[in-house]
C-alpha cells in the first residue's frame, strides 16, 4: 500500500487511516458530520495526493485529448480547466477527469487514483500522434482547500488575487513560499475553494503554512468520509459508484460533457443512443421517511417491482435526511416521481428530486 508525502502527518494528528485506491489515506479526524460542517461553513483541507497527474505536450496534444475525451477541449484557453470523461468502446466510461490547459501545446489531465494505470494505458494506446506523455502521479501532491472562507484564509500565502480566479480557472504562481504552484478554483465539495498542486518535497511545508494562515478562520483537516458526503450533497458522480465501465455518460446525466461537434472514442454509438433515448437514467432522490440509503440497495416502485439500484447514498449532514443517487428505468426518472428504497426488507418512500440536494 502506498503512502502520500503527508501520511505521517495524518497519523500524528490521530486520523483514522484506511486503504483507499491502493493508498493509506485519512478517512476521519473528529467525525464525518463535524468535518462536513467545517467545509460548508468555514474552511477545511483534504490530502488528495493519491490522484493521478498526466502531462501531455506537443503540437498534437490537443488532437489526442479530443480523440479520447468526450468534452470539447478546443474551447479551453490557457488558465482554464474542463470536466470530461474517457469513453470506452462498449458504451461505458474508462474514467472521469479534469483537463487543464497549461500552455498552447501543454495540458494536464487529472485522473482518479484507482484508475491511474488503466487511464495511462488507455490514452497511451490511442497515442499514434507522437504526443509526449509524462505520468507525474508519483511526483505531485494535491491539497484541496475547500469552504466559503478559503479565499480569505489563504490570500496571505500568495501574491495572486485568489478572489479573481473564477470557477474552473487556475493560475500558476507563488503559494506558501514556492513558485510554479498550480492554484485551481476546482473542488469536489460545492462550497468553493482551491486545489493546490505542488511537488512532494514541498507539500509538508505548504500544509503547515496553510494551517498557520487558516488558524484564525477555524481551519481543520478533513478526511475522505466527509469528502464523500459533501460531493453527494452536490450530486457529483463518484467513479466506481455512479459511473463505471458499463454506464454511458448519457445515462449518467453527463450529456453536457458529451459533445458531438467532434469525433471521439465511441462517438457514433453514443450519438445513436442519444437519438434513440436511454432506457435507464441516474437520478437523485430524497427519502420521505426515516432511513439511510446505501450503495447497491434496490429501488422499487409502489408495487414492489425492482426498477433500479442505489449507486451512492448517505444521511445528509446538512439536511438531516437520507439522500442518494441511483439508476432507474427511464419511465420512473422524472422529477417528483415516487419511488421506494428497499432497506432491510422495508420499502422506504422516496422522491426523485433536482440536483443539487444542498443549496447554499
């Protein structure tokens, strides 16, 4: 099992450590609800250094990205990032990822930790364009500094005006005494903030300076358990749960990152699926009665017929009710549809709702 450059720091802070995507990661510090509320109301820091980073460069870098991703990366300008996915040839998704335009011929792809090798092999297999590819995953650390007070708390660490970095934009510059740090206004929580990409030998110093700067704002370390409840309240997909090798981006509600204005892997088949209409859809639901939905619980109709499956579920810390995502047959997918979640043989009433669950 791999460690991040901060594993010893998390252990010294008393974090509950568990294996995640092949890494020894902090899952909890003081408790999911308390950590969740810290991010919603002030500022918290996640070590997400297990994520993968690939640099693609050269005159054909964009052409390769256009070929393997579903979104249209040609619209990116330097300093902008884009959410996208890697479609496979069977109608499913290899992975979801973020594409950063670092320069006119240089891009950064940030991929999920559990898929680093799979994604690298997939993109490499399609690289018949002579694109220079570098897997820098072992060299980079990543801190997600998230919450409504993140900008104010971190401003003293950089000469860059952090409030001017728009959502899904980034700057490369000075942060916590180091140059060439990527400061990205992205995240997985829906509460604002930044993701900081730096080298492994810099991250502990940066971590310490981040906590010094944020002390007056109640900054705290946050584990991956709260990261999951935060992203679920926003309805953000988690690879391996809500999307995988067998779910199409159209079924998953990711038609907005599936652009048929260009050619990409399996585009023809996905276009046919769009025209014909999908037979199942990923929906968001709230429980009307008390209960906690969990991954793989059955979704049924009023007659008890199985119409789908829960892919993600939790008791929402912000709303104090059971919420979840799941695939259901298309005829049961409309907002306000009445559905039931089968929890330990009991069919608990729920309703299909619009995302996000959590509204600021």
